[in-house]
C-alpha cells in the first residue's frame, strides 16, 4: 500500500469513526477541561480500537484478529522451517 493509499485509508477510518465518537463518547460525557477530554477520548479510542468487536472483522476485536494472524504467521514459519523452504 503506497503512502497516498495509506493516507486515504487513515482519512476514511477517521471519518467513519467520527459519528461513533460523537454519539458514544462526546455526547455522553461532560469534560472538565482539555486534559480531561483527552483522557476520556483516549480511553474510548483505546477500547474501540482494541477490545470492541467489529463487524468488518467478522465480529472479532482487533486484538483477537491480531492474535489469530500472529498464530497463523508463526505456524506458517514453522511449516517452512520443517520443509526446508524458509529463507
């Protein structure tokens, strides 16, 4: 993925999450100051990005998907080593 494609994807993800951020975080909290807002929004973003199931990921959380991908890669590397085709 080229740099321009990556930037476009990042923009899409940001735009797609603006509504959820507003509805689930900004509209639900009263912020005391900028520091408090950063803390609360950061906590929400961490929960959303790591531990919340996403329909686009087949109902998995990003954390679960990353774990599955890591296991798959490790298995593939072991298979390559066993067959003598690893680099």
